[in-house]
């Protein structure tokens, strides 16, 4: 957030911290689409073919964003050198009833002696943003997230200038349409930098 604010300091347009956070939030979502974080959980079987998608079974799973990478209906015991037992995609599906969103295992009914292991994608987090307590963006990609956040900031400024007729924004007379166009071009440059980085 601080780096995004500093990058826009020269244009002398004040924004509240929550606005800067919204830029970072959107940048984090964009980065997560391109390079999602991954989580692996172990779930004890319940003699049911259904796994309820909730915070207990699949924490941080976000419907509409998260995708299942793989499922092991009977996860191996590593100490015994057992082989992984990945299900084919055709062996499971999502199912929704009137009470919950679930994963349906078509040919498996794991018992309480079985462990189901599910790998899935989640959105990255930044420590301090939306109550997150960890940074999951790799150090080598943090700059890319900043580039997209700066793009968001300049696009917001372009909209402000395009809709304003108040010369006090810059203490001198400004051609607002030209200024808005310049902001959009700058935003485009940062988007390009992000895409080249990713």
C-alpha cells in the first residue's frame, strides 16, 4: 500500500487508505487468478460419498474462484511408502443441495479409518490486509502485485480527472481530458510491466 501511495505522490491527488487497500486487494485477486496459492488438507472419512465444502473441511475455499487440483480418496501412509491414489476427474463432481455445496465421490465411500486428501487453489494473502496474518505472494512476485495495484490507482485517477472540472485539483488550469488520457496510458504501462513479469 505504501509503495502504491508513493508512486502516485507526484500527481498530488489525495486518497484515503481504504482506497489504496482496494487497489491492492484487486491486484492480489488478479495475481491469484494468474498464479493461485495452493492448499492441501487431510479429511477423515465419514462413510459418506459426500465431502461438505466448508471452513472445517476446506478452509479458504472460495466458491467461484477455487478449483480442486486433485483428490486422494484414500491418502497413502507416507511412512509405509504407499503409493498415492489420485482419483480421475470423472470419479468425482461438485453437488449442491438446499443446505450446502459438496464434493461427491462417485465410486468411493471413505470410512473413519481412511484419510481423504484434497488439493485446491485459494487466493493469496498479504499480512494485515483483510485480517490476514501471512504473506503468501512469493518474494520474487511482490513487485508484480505492486505494478497491478499502481495500474488500478492510475485508472481510478483517470476516472477522477475525466469527470472533474475543478482546477483546484492541481492549483493550475488543467486540460482534464488530456490528464485523464495520460493517466490511462500510465496505467497501461504498469499493466504491461505486470504481464511481462508474470
